C-alpha cells in the first residue's frame, strides 16, 4: 500500500510540476532522510557530511529561485492559419488550446 501511494505521489508530481521539479523534490527528501538518520541513530557527523548537506541545500534553493527569463513567444506559424476560402488580405486567427495533462 505504501509503495502504491509513493508511486502515485511521484507520478502526480511529474504530471503537475514536471520531471525536473520532481527530481529536486525526491533529492531533497533523500537528503532530509539521510540527515534524520544521523540524528536518530547518533552517528558521528563529520565536516564532509555537513558540507555535502550544505551543498545539496544550496543547490535546491538556487534551483527554486526564478530565472528572470522572458516569456516564450508563440511562433507565427502556430498563431495564424490561412483558411482555404479566404484571400491573402483576410487572416483567420485560431486560439491555441492549453494541453491538459492527466494527474496520473
């Protein structure tokens, strides 16, 4: 049952947020689980463990920051369609539909 819930959760994350974000989330979960295992089972935490956890945390935080990229433009070939019965002066504008992805 737990495996099913985990798989459905990951597939839902992929459908909603994409593969890259899902990979970041699963990596963060693994890092937190590893950190908690060191706290719960009282293993010695060396400087290398701390620096690795710091680097993973910084990478996740930097990836979540906005990129400040301009919005993608719709190519003109997709925005305008020449209808067979119209002249060259008349252009029919066709609205593009959003793709709706199923959650699973």
